[in-house]
C-alpha cells in the first residue's frame, strides 16, 4: 500500500528503491528503532484469484474502498508463494539496498515469517506435497471449509487449508505438516536464509506450531520447532530478533521457547473493555515477562485505535500502553488517527484526512518516549483511597521510571469515564526534607510537593475522565 501511494506521486510503478531517504530520516527523528515491512514476499496468481473471488472478503474490501477495482486486490501477504521479495517490489536486491539505508541510520529491518502455512502457488505444493497436511474425499465432503482439491504435477490431491483450531481454514493457504520432519527441516532452512536478509522476523500466529496446539488441531504429533530453529538461526546471526504473534495466554510459553518478544493482546483487550482494575492487575507480572511483551493499540488485524476508542479514552490507553515496559509497536496510520482498517489483501488504502488532535498527541508522546528514563527501570505504583468510602481510586493506573543517573518520571492515568481521586505511593525514599517539582511532559501543568508529605501518604490526584499526567520529577 505504501508503494502504491508512492507510485501515484512518481507516475510509475514504485519499488523498494523508491522509498524516500527523507521518510527514513523521519522515522529516526520520531525515535523509532525498527521498521517492520508487512508483505514483501512473493505471492501468486492463485492466491490473488481466491482473494478476489471470496465473497465475504470482497464485501470487507468494498467497505474499505467504495471505489474498489480488481487491481486493488493483490492477494494476502500471508499466502506466500516464495520467500523471495516480490519482483514487483524490486526483488531481493532492492530489499538489500533498503536494509543498508535503514541500518546506516541505526534502524533495523523486521520482516514476516509465516510458519503455519504457505500459499497454493508455492512450488512445494507440486514438488513436495508430502510437506502439507492432506485429507480424504470424506474430509472434503464433511469439512469443505477446511479442505480443497489442488491439481498437482502427480495428479489431484486434497490439501488442508491453514487454520487454527477455533476457526475455519484460510482458503488461500495450504497447511504445513509439522509431523513430517522433512517439512519442518525445510521451513527451518527457509528461516535461516531469511535471517540473512533482515534483522528480525515477526512470526505469524507462532503458537499454532507448538506441539500441543498442532496435535489439537490436526491429531498429529510433532517435535518442538521453535527452540531448535531459534538456536540454529542465532548460530548464524547471534543478535537476530524473534517476535511472536501469539494469543490464548501463551505469551510466556513462546518466551520460554526463545522468542525475544510476544504480542500482548491481553492488555489491548483489557484496555478496550475499559476496566481499570483488570488493566492494573495486568502489570503485577514480573519484569522478566513484561520486558518481553509487545505493547500495541492497533495492528493490521485489529480495528484502528481511532475507531475502537473515543479520543479521550484513546489517549489514556496510549499513555498506559506505551509508557509500559517492553517493545512499543505502532501501526502505519495510527499516528495520524486513521479510522479505516485495511486488509493485507489490499494494495491500496482509502484517502483519509489527518486527525489533528491525535496527531499532535502522538507527536508529543513520541518526543516523551525518546527520553532515556523511559528505557530504564520501571515499576507499578500503589494507589490508595483519597478518603474513606471513595472507591474511585480503583480507576487509577500509575507507574514510575528511574534511570541510573537518578532521573525520575511518574505516569498516572484515571482510566474511567468519571472523575476520580486517589493517593499514589511514590518510591522516592531519598526525598525527605526536600521539595520535588512535577512537570507534566504532555501539558503545561507543574506542581511543587514536599517530600516528607509524599513519603507519609503519597501524592494526591484528582483527575477528569480519562485524565493523565506524565511527570518529569525534578
């Protein structure tokens, strides 16, 4: 979609070579460390045809693009036909040049790895059909949403669609059979090669090939995949980064398998639900776990944050999300307050105006996040009732940050649609007999408080609905 927009400007088909240096410099100025390019790999005509003919998907595409054209439907980037960069994007050499540009600016490149399935156009469908889960005529008859017939070089065979155990299959994919050691080895070799082209991978639905999940889905046993493949990749590229898209409370499991980071969908869901107590309790987990979580408010699978949250709640949720420990993950269009989610099947997005209020908010927030203190030591803070019988303290979430030079910050959010009051216990034991200045980095607010009073009962807060402070403590 990014290159489609560039093509309009250039008046010709854009490739990865056409991404402007100024845009990469802008990412650096905003404080980003990584760029994840979604869908650079080669997809095929069969996958594209399925995307165009699927009535349910097409209805979604038309809601996104009322002026939808056939050429807007490129096919899903998760129906991969070949783990080489799509020729229309400039091929592997263009990616290599872009990566060099990124790395020269201190930016790292993340790409996709889709371990569970491949597209129907992949050469293995013909050359190695044994690498895929195959079914019978009975399977096809009884479960037509999970199986399909594909004409191979050696004749027609019935292939299973890639899927998870809770939903029907993705009809533009074929399920890898990890009970076949040769298939697992082939996918391992693909990932080792991919690791030479980027600095990290985001592994799509990584929990689907955990042995217990795979057996639950397909009734077949497999050997553990992730520990071995991660170890092998790191023999070649020691600091290679693995990020897991993971659900079903399996984040810790994937971390223990060797992943550097795992999606924190649970926090996102709790923020959507809007109950502060559940959000606060989410942060009781140890930092050995939290430091390896991916915090986000939107991605290509979720609703746009600007449509999922009203503006005030959106800002409060963003302060909580991105002032937490872990990897801070922003989606294209989020900083401008875009509203329409765009399917990965599409290569064009709708024209949307910028939400100036949210754009200004994110500009300020990203400036705050560049401060070293917010990459240092984090801890959650205890909130107490402002007076007996006032239960609104339960609406607060509060954190502190402190670096080795003694710089400190305090984050306090009233995550509720009503005014709330509380006292927040501050972990500044060396503050007795001194005055502390609390300067809000997101507004003009500034307060002076006596250290002795703060140590005895905490700092008093009275915040409006969805109100927040990000204080630099001086």
